[in-house]
C-alpha cells in the first residue's frame, strides 16, 4: 500500500503487514534514492542541479586538502552518497567523511556500517523534512560528531555538533561568507561557489 507522506516529493512506501528490508532498497527504481528508517521505505527523487552542484563543490573543496592532503592536513576519507547501514536502517547522506584513524582502508562492500565522523545533507524541497527530522535522529543515535546542512535555495550552511545524545546547532552561515568550520576548520571554504556563483 503506497502512502504519500507530508515530505513534499519524498514518497513514503508503507506496508502495514511488514517492515521494509534491504530487498526493497535493491528493488527500488533506479531514478530514486531509497532509504529505510524505522522499517519504512523512503524514495526520494534524484537531485536537481542546484542540489547536485552544491554537493559536488563542497565535496571537491574538502577532498583535496582532507582526503588527498593537497593544501591541507589530510587524514580523511570523503565519499559522495555512501550507503550506510545502521541495524535495519539504511540511509544515504549526500557526503560523508571518516577519519583515516577509524577507516584506514577504503571499504570494498557496497555499504558501510561504521558511522562517519562527519556528514552533510544538501537540502532540497523534496528532502528537507526527512533530513531534518528522521535522518538527523538516526545520525544522533549513531553518534555522528558533526552534521552539516547545506541549503542552496536559502544559501545557508547549518552546522550541528553532537552534545550528549543530541545534535545541536552550532552556527548558521549565509550567502557569500568565507568560513572555517569544524571539523574542517584548517581550510577556508568560500560559500559562494556552493551556489553556482563564480566570485571575481
């Protein structure tokens, strides 16, 4: 039985007879991002260009200095859209990073069970509510130390840090700010590039 949740374009597929399983993820349409939270399958549309552009630019800004160690300290593994399995939950953040001290080798499987040390969700009208509620709850439960929300429409970067059992807002940056943000404060990020702009 299909149920349209109040998640804009995100479709919540709910079958009262059973909980969703990984088979449902594997059988999802190729043009959808499939995730499972609390036994419910969520199908999200592939991202539009503002979403994809912001994700790509941020991942590029971080991968050079932190993954490759070019112009920065290194010590990280950065991945775009990794599939994460936490018990029965299956989530796909837009970007996630692990310190090499915790992930010395790149996984060979199709998914990871080790919670990242940082992750970012790029918010769009179709995914914002799911990202801000259920997925943020999963990340707090799994004790992800840092979560960023990038929102291209509002041109904002929100930074959350784990305090106790909750992810708490630390700061919000806007538009054309140049920022240094934990855990990547060693390198300055020009937010203008995330919104598809090319500052002179």
